[in-house]
């Protein structure tokens, strides 16, 4: 699935990306769409986690007016996963990353996911 996404996004992302990370010995497998948008599946030896890395834009001042939210702050989302990860769940996790990348402010290529 990562290879399919990488082929689809090769001409939409910065040069050198997307990068597929395949380091099973260290317990990491994932994809980077650019330096600020990535999904990794990591293991601590006992459990599997999905790690999202993305920039958190402040594109709606009305929803953030009552709290501080700095545009462009990196966001790390560390989610525990069930050991029986289905293909559908994997596709949904990848689709969430793609959606976050597609809807970032000032993106040149507008695409459907």
C-alpha cells in the first residue's frame, strides 16, 4: 500500500519524497510524504503503534479564538494499535495521512482522497 501511495504522489511532493521507511530490525515501517507529513508503524517489542507526524495549521480563527494555537507547530499523534490490523484499518490510517497532506494551507495540487 505504501508503494502505491508513493507512486501516486511522486509528482505532488518535494523532490526526494515520498520516502518509504522499511527498517523492521528497528521496529519501524512507514511513509513520509514530505518532511512534515509522515505515518510510521512502530513497535516497542510488545505492542504496535501508529505514529503520525504533521504540521497543525491554524486555518480557522473562530474555532481557536479561546485558546493558543500556533500555526505550523509539529504535531505527534501516537496511537496504540490492535495486533490484528485489518487491511481496511491500514487503508484508513494511510487515508488520514493523505487527507492531512492534501488539505494543508497553500498546497499547489488539489486532489481527492
